[in-house]
C-alpha cells in the first residue's frame, strides 16, 4: 500500500472512530432520555388512574372532570392493574411478577417505581386512601419512542457510512497534495546517474521537513560525488603506478631475450626486475591496506604501546632526526599494532627527510586537547592550496615531481592513525617549513 493510501486510511479510521464514539454516546443518552420521558408519562398515568378511581367522592365535579379528561388523553393504550394491598397473597403474587424485592421496598415507601416487563415499560404507584391502601400498575409499549430510536440509529449508521467515504476521499486528495512534491523529488532522483552526479535537487522554499530532506540529499550527493571522483582518480592513479614497473619489467625481459648475454648482464637485468617487482609488491600491499575497513585493522590490535618510548626508539633508526619531547610530558599508552603504528610515523619521518636536507625535529607534548606529536622539517614546503589534497591517494604536490614516490604514504599514515584515535593536520609554507601535527585526544 502506498503512503498516500496509508495516510488516507489512517485519517479515515481515526476520524470515523471519533465520530462513531460521539454518535454512540449521543444515541445512548437520547435513548435514555426517551425512556425516562416515557416513564414520567407512565407515572403520571398511574397517578391519574388512582385519582379517577378513588377521588371521585373527595373532589368537586369540575376537578374530577379535569382528572378524567387528562386520564383519557394521556396514554389511552396503557394497560392498568389495580391491586388492594389488604389482599396480601394476591398482591404479593402480582407484584412479584413485575417488580423485584428492591423495587417493592421503594414502592411502599411512597416512591413511584419504573420497571420493564418484556417489551412493555411500566410504572407502579402505592396509593393509600380512606377507602383502603391500593397499588396501581400501568404498562404500555413505547412504540413511538422505539420508532424515534430506530430512525436515529439508521440515520447515524447512514451518516457514518457516508462520512467514511467522504473523509477517505478528502484524505486521499489531501495526502496526494502533500506527497506531490515528494513524487517530483523521486522523479528527479531517478534522473541522477553515475555520469551526472553534479545534478542537485531544488528546494521548494516551504522551510519544512521536505526542504530539510532535499538539503540532506544534496549534501549526500556532494559526498557521493566527491567519493566517486576520488575513486575514479584512485583507480586511474593506481593503474598508472602499477603500469610503470610492469612496463619496465616487460621491457627489461624483452631486451634481455633479444640476444644471448653474459652472466653479469643477466644478473644486472634480474636485479632491475627484482627492484621493480619489490616496488609493485610494496604498492599492492599499500593499496590492499587502504581498502581494509577500520574493524579489520582493529582485529590485530593487541599490544599496549608506550608512545614516548616508541617514538624515541623510532627516531634513533634515522639519521638527521632529533627527538625532543617536553620535559613534563607524561607517556601515554595506545592499544594497537606496533608495526602499523611504525608504518604511519615512518612515512611521516621519511617524507620530512626526503624533502629537507636539514635536521628533522620530532617533538611530543601534552596540551588541553591531548597528546600532540609534531614532525617538522625545513624543506621545500607544500603550496597552500594543495595542503588539503595531499592526503588523497596518489596525490603529489606540484613541487615534488623531482622526488621519487607514489603519493600514497600520507593517505596510508592518516588511515592508520585515525583507526587508533589520532587526528592529523599539516601546516606549511613553500621553501620554508612543513609541520605535520598528530593529536591523540585526552582519555
């Protein structure tokens, strides 16, 4: 079932349910009022009946005439039963037929009693008189009241059915009007393909949830487009980087097979082939690592690494690298893979050494945000506009063409450090310095 139909059906059920509840309450109180009104007529009829039979000798002729006239006009179809209370057995049997014990008690306390006997409604009256003590029972079928109740019931059922259809129709029209912008949105989304991710959806200007949804979708499309372009660039660059050593190996083999060569020449060719093969192997390993998810990397996280001690030992492996931690710096511990963490920091240190002839300074200090590790060199620097791109795979700054490399080291380091809670950023100025700042948040 479509959303529009669901909305219309839900709206109809709720509305008709509320109307039905109101109608039922109205029918209940109307029926009760009709019955109570008829009971009051029966009680008045019982009283007139008593006056007609036992007040003739106690009132004047005019008053008795008025009593008889009212008696004749009020419920002429009513059935009457007159009982003399002094005839105890007969009275008791009759009363037991129509009234229960509580009703009889109330009756003899001079309270008129209304009762129901089958389809008849009745009223009982205890009437003490100078001629004796009497009980008057008046019963009649409330045909007129039943007809009114029947017509009210039929009318309410008919109105419920009509209102049900009418409300559903209105609900469908209203839901279609509400969902019409969503249908246009779905139509526009259907036109977006991998080759036109630059298309963006237009907001409706209503400043409602639908506009918020469109803005969210546009933001998502921006992220997808960036990721898609990065993926295309990654595949293109990876193909290019893998193609170069493969072409070199293929060319070396073809040249070596063109004619018979000495053992020394074959050894030299094999060494060149081995070098290019190692280059391919290293590149493939890096690519495979970049394709791994964070959860897969964390599966190998078993060691408790003291970062201060770890960095000090790492810096001793390189010439022109000086480790300068703050005197008050406390060691922090990272749960991770020491090999992977070494790969991340080695890439950063080797880059600093590659692009600078001066000493590379590695420092470590505590700050308000956590532990900060800085790797600073006085080398060629990075153009300001390119700093935000150097973490993309295979991206190399425009002033590094003369230096060997694949442009994958920084992206690899960033992925490893981010898995272990580190954040990395770069500050640089061309031909002045480059500072790589790695921050581990305070825990």
